[in-house]
């Protein structure tokens, strides 16, 4: 693994779970990890309830844009974390894959998204520790 590991978060719409995970990883790694997120069928915008829940934790994802998953993004990542993208995520040898079972925040209000946000944060902290990166502000 290079000096700066890279992580790709993938979910279907790249509007909620993967955006929250990417934001937490960027924030908690203090720049020590290269962060990407993408979706197999990206939405038009970030989930508003997810953005509101993240804002409550001091992280603004409202200006993020859902991105299309590409083979190149997977190839350039050391760790690929999938969140309900099924078989649409390409598999390459030599990559570390994790599948996080998380509720989909789509169609839920902020009250229902908060526990998902908190679960994502816990998993990101554990991922950082597994990469040998001490979480900032954990």
C-alpha cells in the first residue's frame, strides 16, 4: 500500500451512505487518506436528510455531487467499500473489498438518518484504524 492509502465508497445513488462515509473519512483522516465515492446509478443530488444529519456533526456535504462509478476509480483505490451496490461493482484482484450493510437513507427524514450517520462514522473510524491512520477528532 502506498504512503497515502486510497478508499472508494460505492453505493447505488452516491447520494447518502457513500457521501457520508467519504466526508467522514476525509474529515477524520486529516488528509492522510485519498477519498473517493461513486454510484452505479448516481442521483441528481445529495440526499437532503443525509446532508442535514452531517451538518449536525459539523460536516457540510450539501455541495457534493453524486458521481458515476468507473473502472478507473476502482483500479486507483486500495480499499473499495460497497454499500448495497450488488453485482454492479467491478472486482479487481489485489484490492481490499468490504461490504457494509447499512440502511438506505433514501426517502427517510433526518431523524431516521441520524442512526445511519452514526453507524457510518463508527465504521469509518474502524477503517482508519485498520489502515494504521489515527482518526482526528474521533
